[in-house]
């Protein structure tokens, strides 16, 4: 296990700055997941930690030692890539032990380590097979085994499950979580899949445009997103954002006027300083049906029946798109108008800059 500290990391390609002053502390044994849209810099940051990309400015400390410009082999890291990158002419055992062979380990030591790794990853029955005879999930486990065989201090994963189908991804998420519990190694994992991030992470790092938007546990980020971007990125279906037409706001309460004349009062916990509210964030599951004539009128467009839940897609009177998630098997049809109201204690108030007003006085993690 090892700790990792990033101090004001910058990464540029010529005049193009990809990583912009990223600072992060990773404790021993943490499973950190870097998440964000394509192009946000998460894979570049991971490769910079691995030593595959030179850091333009800033410091990388591993266990307190400055390894900013150290060779990859000196960092004690092992990386698992999106592509399995297995040698097709080698058996599973040979693939797992290849790094040890290159390092000059004795054959007896390599064989023992390969068997040990195979037991951990349930690959014992496959050691004599070649990659073409393996499923996608098995190949990914071999790639993880090759990294594990080197006994690294830090595991780095760059979207390792993106080539798998949905059922295999779910299976491998469980396997990776078990592996982390068993080994306790520090792991840093890159994905654009929020389900992977929410499932695996002890802490998540949400990135956008080369900067860190917020760091926290999955539920901290889901329940208390610091910004509109974080709020909209996490959650499936994503959060609704409803324009506020007018706001009578004070530190005691905020009286809002929404589309169609619907009025909503927020208490001080949602907007503690009384700043004008620009938008409300409401997750699809935080709406309730209402027969009140003053409720938000939702014109139903599409219904998704998921068995345990029903997802309703529609629009308000001013055309704003709204998604509502209801428990059970609600019976609606396209063209129908239904009344919905947000659960006031669960809404998030955003100012004109996209900041969560409930966290106005609280610093974001980072």
C-alpha cells in the first residue's frame, strides 16, 4: 500500500493545457475513482501518475517521496489498460508471469507467484489456455493478474471494463470490489461510467475541463453536489434543472415562482444565506404525484415501464423537459397531463454561477 499526493499538477501539450492545477491526496488503501466526461483529463492524469506522461508543472509524491520525474518502474505502480494487451501466443500462466520473467525472477518463484495470483482471481483452471480461448471477462482478469503478479504498491486502472458487455461489466465490478477488499492496495481507477464510480469508489473525483469539480464519497457527491455540473453528471436518469422565474429570498426562507405559476417555499437549509435562486435541481425520484390544481403540470411524452419503477418523460407548460421516476407500475399514456410536485427537502438550489447554495459557506473538497 502507498499514499499518493498530487500538488498543483499541470499537464500541457504545447500551448494546450489539459490538466490545470490538480491537487489531491490519496490515503493508503483507498479506492479512488476519477470520473468525468470524455476529454476532461482523467486518463491523462492517471498516465501522469504512472510516469507514462511527463508532468509539466507540480509535484507527485508517493509515500512522501518526490517521484515527479522518476521512471515508471521506480514508482511501484502497475497499470491495467482498456485493451487487455495480452500476448496471443502465450498461455494465461505465461502472460501473468511475463513481467516477472523480464525482471529476471527465478522460474520457481514465477511459478509460485502465478499460482498465487491465479487462486486470487479464480484463473487456476485456465492457466494453460491462450487468450483466444477466453471470454472478455477472463481476459480482463488475466490483465489484472499480470499487474498483480508484480506486487505493486499502487494499482492504476484506465477504463478496464469499457470493452465488456453490460452483464460482464456488472460481474467484474463485483470482482474488483472483492479484490480491493482482499488485497487492500491503493487503487486509482478511471471511468466515464458513473455506475462503476458509485459502486467501486471509497472516494470519487469528479473532473471537468482539466480541473477537479469535487471530491467525496459517492453518496456525499450524490446528495450534496457542490456544483450544477456534479449534480447533473451523477444520477440516472440525470437531475432535472428547473428555471426559477422569481425569488423572494432571505436567510430564513426562499419563496420561489416556477413554471405555470407553481410556488415553492424552501427553508434555510436549502438556501442558508438567502442568495437569489437561479435554478432548482430535482432528481427524477424526488417528485411526487399531486392532484392539486396548483401543481406543476407535466405533459407526458414517453413512458418507460421498468417493472419496479416507471420513468415518465415530458415537459412543463413553458417547454422545459422533465423526467420523473415513480415507484411501481404507474399507468400513464403519451399526451396525458399529470400533476407533480418536488419534495422540497430534497431539492437543490443553484445560483447563477451554478453553485449549490446549501454549500455556499462550506468549502468543497479537493
